[in-house]
C-alpha cells in the first residue's frame, strides 16, 4: 500500500510540471512588468483563469503577485496598510505589447496569507478555490520560491477536496461519487460563496477543459486525506470513489461550510470596497467590458472621463444594470 507521502509527492510533481509549462510571450512579458512594480519583495507571479484555459492573451488576464511582505512591496503606504484586510489588493492595468493592448486584473498577497489561504486552516475558499485549478508561475525568484508554490498549490487541491467532498450525497457516512460530479459540485459551491453564480454549462466547461488533470489531482488528494486520517477510508473505482466519513464528522464539515460561506460573502464585500481604492482608472475597464458584451462602441466626453462618478452614470449605469460585469 502506498503511503500518504507517496500520494502527496505525486500531486506535487504534477503541480510542479503544470506550474512550469510555457505561456504565450505576451503573458510572460506582462508578468515581468507587473513584478517590476513590486520590486524585490516578489516571490513570483501566478497566472490562472479563463485566458489560461483558452490559451489567449485577449480578454482580462488574471495574475496574483505573491510577496514577502506588504511594506516592501509598495511605495504607497496606504496600499501596504490595507492589503492585510481581506487580501489580496486588486489592481487593474493596461499596457501596449507589439501594437496590441493587454489588460490585467492582478492581486497582491503575502507569502504568509497565501500559504494560510490554501490550507485546511483557512476559513474561506477565496484562495484555495482559485488555485486548485491549473496555474503557471512566472517571474519566479528562485528555487526556494518555486518549491513554496508547488507545496501551497498542491495543498489548495487537497483543501478543495477535503472541504467539499463532504457535501456530496451520502448513505450513513458513505459517499459514492464520480470525479466529474465532485469537481462540478465544488466549482458550483465556491463560485456561490463569492456571489458569482455560473451557468451549469460554464461549470461543466471548467472540468472539461482538463479532465485528466482534475481526475489525477483529486485521486491523489483523496488517497492522501484517507491515509492521514481526514477520511476513514477512500476506495478507488474507475473514475469514481467511495469515501467513508463518520456521520458526526460529516455533519460538522457541512456546518463548517455554512459558516465559511457566510464569512466569505462578508469578506467579498470588504474586498469590493477596498478595490475602490486600489483598482486605478476603472473607466477603460468598464467601457471595454460593456463593448465586449454589447458589441457597441461607447464614447464618453472628456468631462465624463475626468469625472465618471458625477457625469458618466447616465451612460454607464443602464448597461451595468443589465450585465454581469466582473
């Protein structure tokens, strides 16, 4: 029988290979520009999300910058002071690359907060839900930093599995489920915890983008959790599992998720308010999103661009009320 360390090593090896896979040149260049804004405090820049899945640099690129500490990562002291409140700080930038405009939302988070956010000790899914999905690490500082990312992101997968398997249907503490069913339920619940409802087709597409990867990651995590005592037993079947959890622990896990979901929603509101101070010039981002959704070019006058909160609402607000722009 394999030990829990063997399954953990297998997962880390897979995650390490995944993090090292190449990206499009524009994305690698953009990550370097973002890292340069935060100096020597940067451990590395993580690239993830829809543009990674679609292998494109069109759209809004999602990056996270992991730093040693906030005071060393900013010249703006206010940004450093507010970053520990519901991290990460979120910024928006546009840059020109080879004649095209590249756009990015990126978050800044400390090494300590990232490690805790991917662990089973975390009280919200904001970090582990994102990085249980595929990612790439760019502008990585050194071998020790790369090892940190491999360990933390492997833990994100384990946490996703450990926290959300318990919400699948059970019979007296025995859960029998397919791996596709697990991942889709996990995505559904984590999106819901951030008030980000997704259509079932979108939920399915997340898993279908890399089925073999998700199956292998969940397989290793389930065996590891069982062998370390988190579950009583995990029995592998073709593309499915039977997991045994004592009914009392199962109930406790489900109650914990309810608390985590509520807490995550409160943090989401705090993060949204904080983003108003960090996002930067949000008008180009909103106009670009509206134009993508409506197919119509939206023009603002110089006065509306200069004072959007006062003069641009008659143009922007009707579209925002009709569209879900994240």
